């Protein structure tokens, strides 16, 4: 796949060179400047793998001689960016090899580095580019079970899906929940929550129920939405804020009971996004998902 992408890029550069500059004295495909390096696009997006390096192409139109392109970088400190790229004689492309330590990166986080070519003079391409890097994890089927949705009076068989989100934390979802069988007219949505597998605390983020007027969440997430640490869903600060809320909350914190294999989830059916007040449902009567 990398080879195919490289061939497509070089083919496109050759076309630009042929159209935009005259050919060299020998008629070879070295048309265009050999001394002007540039980025061929402004955004580069990569998913991290076990190989701790990503390669950003720096290109030119001509092919004559070695060209050293100076590059500056600002942004995510977790990445080491070389200060220059060498495009070898006969080549139109060199690669900026950005390296990193995988152990210092968090799951499902975006990291950005702003790149710029020093002494940019080219009439083609771009001087600046943004490198966005993510360490994603994929959802997998965790297990099958049954959810009882208290407010809707429904019981449905569901598969639970999960992915690694942070250390000892899984981001989970149950597909197609929230009263869609009740005739209430709400669109089908997934039921998302975070599970600390070490403490068995569960965190239900503030989620819209298919409309902008009413939402569903556990009481801790409501408290976080209306005064929490920047509403950063799933973050350690967000979870700590909710944990602290439940120290004085009159209702039990959403949690997983390993003896019963049961997740005690949202403890209110619907709340106002204006102030977090419960509009429908009974606080303290949670939705419960039980694994088989």
C-alpha cells in the first residue's frame, strides 16, 4: 500500500512538472526546480502502529542534485522531528521521519505537530503542514447480555462492545438503545459509557436522546456537564470529578457488580440540557445491563 501511494504521488508530481516547467536540456523528466522543496498537501494524518515512526513526504519538481530542506516543528512534545530532509539526486521526494516512544502515548488521543519549511520559495505546494497522529484502538465484541431500561419499561438482548481507552479503562457501548421500541419516536442510538475495570466504577457521559431538548446521563455526568473540568469526556479529570460528586450524592454511583455480572448504568431517564434537572424518570433507578 505504501509503495502504491508513493507511485501515485510521484506520478502526480511528474505531471505537474511536465505542465508547469520546461524540460531540462536533455529532455529528461527533471523539469521544474530542483532546489525548491515543499509539502504537496497541508494535512497529514496517521494512525500509530507498532513501528515507532511516521514518514511525512517533502517533495520538489526537479530531480537534479541533492537538496537539503530545512524544517521547523512545534506542537506535541512526545514526537522527535528532524530539522532537515535530504532529497537525493535523481529523486523528487524525501521523507521526514518523525519518531516517538509508544509507551508515552495515550489510547485514542490526537497529537498534532505544526511543520514549516524554512526559506520557502517554491511556487508549488505548501510551506506549512499539520501532522495529526492518533493511537487508536478498535472496538471488539466483549459479550452478550440483556439490558433493562427502567423508564421505557423495556428489556432487550444486546451485544456489548468495548475498546481500550486508558489504563484500566474501557470505552463501551450497547447498540440501538433508548426507547426506540416504545413508539416515542426517538432515533436509534448507542448507549455509551466508560468502565474502570480495576475499581468497577462506571461513567455515563451526557448524551442527547435524538433531540436537543432532553438528554440522558448518570447524576455524576450531569454534575460534570454543569461545572466539571472542561467537560472532557472520559478523561482522568472527568472521572475523578464524578467520583468526588458521588461521595455526597444520595444515589449509588453507576458501577459493575462482578458477582452479578451486571452494569448499573444511568440513574435518570432524561434531564434538561439547560440546567441538568431531571425531567423524566426516577433518579436512583438505573438502567441495568447484565452479561450472560
